[in-house]
C-alpha cells in the first residue's frame, strides 16, 4: 500500500507536485448518458465523448506517474441497457483496442482487461489478447480496463477456483486466507486501489472492486465523465492527500 505525504488542510495552494501520488487509482466512468441528455443528444454520443475523456485521462495518469489505473468501462449489469446503446459501447471498445495496439507504445502503458471474457466474439478476444501480449513487457503504468466486470462475479469465480483446488487435493482448506483470495481475483499481483474516483455525483460503489477497495478512499465529484478534466483529477489527488488513513488503527 502506498504511503502518502500528509497535506495541510488549510493550504489551498497545493499542487500535485507537493504530494506523494497514490499508487493505484480506480475510476468509475459515470455520467455519459446524462451528459448526452443535457445536450439533447442520443446516449451513444455521450459514450463517444466519454471514450475520448478516457484516452486523455489515462495518458495523463501515466504522464504524472500513477503506477496502476483501473477504469470501470462496462459492468456485468450493463447488458440490461438498450440494445443500440450496448452495441455502440462494444464498437467503441473494439475501436479502442485497435488504436491501443499502437497508441500507448510511446507511453509504455501495460494494458490489461479484467472481467468475464467469455461473452466476447472471437475477433474481440483476439484484440484483447494482442493488446495484453504486445504490452506485457512495457515498464510504465498498468491500465486495467474493466469490461463485463462485476465485483460479486469476480469473487464467485475466485471461490470456484479455490473450491476446485480443495476438491482436487491441491489446497488444504485451513490455508485459505485473505491473501489467497487476493491471489485468485483478476487483479492478482497488483496493489489494492488507494483512491476510487466517481464522477457524476452518485454515491454508489456499483459493484466495482468490492474486495480490493476494502480500505480505499472514495472521492465523489459533481462532474459528468465526458466533462472530467485533468484539473478534476488533480483536485481528487490533493483532497486524498489531506485525508488521514488509519486502516482500522488510531
């Protein structure tokens, strides 16, 4: 877990240069539909604008030295949305994967996808695997893209894997602990998020990183995701640096 410099709450002139940055940030990219509705546009236009914001913020996080960034792009519950909207999101996802093969090379970003991949067609699976394979030896920020992801689904899958190992005699039930569960989920080997940011003003976790966020700080921001700027991220980082993290202590 990253250690943070304690900022003075009375100091309104702090910049990100004055603080130690969190090691791992999670972002719930929320508000695309409302952004479009406010402008009299179809919801799909909001997702297009949100995808552009994602590219910009991911690169900015890499540039300032964030080591891990996990973005919530599409949940296991989002399939309930109108077919046209889901299809538009999948097209954007595919376009991004095609671009990412070359776009993030100069940034040394390692691209990973977390979530249930079994629902994706072969061409998308091929793009997912190519992105991960081509970027695995880079030495920059790790970018986790949560697609068809759900925190409960992730834990169910982890429990199933552990149960099978017990059944096959590979694992003694008495050795099951929190670390084993951490090693069995999608983000195995990565530090837990220190800060989770939710634009759009909603006060919900929305099934995002349920296990990993046990001690994460949350920052709720009253700005819709397509309008989210690097300045908004800076505000969240500075606010986070002012908090006193005790992890259950005093």
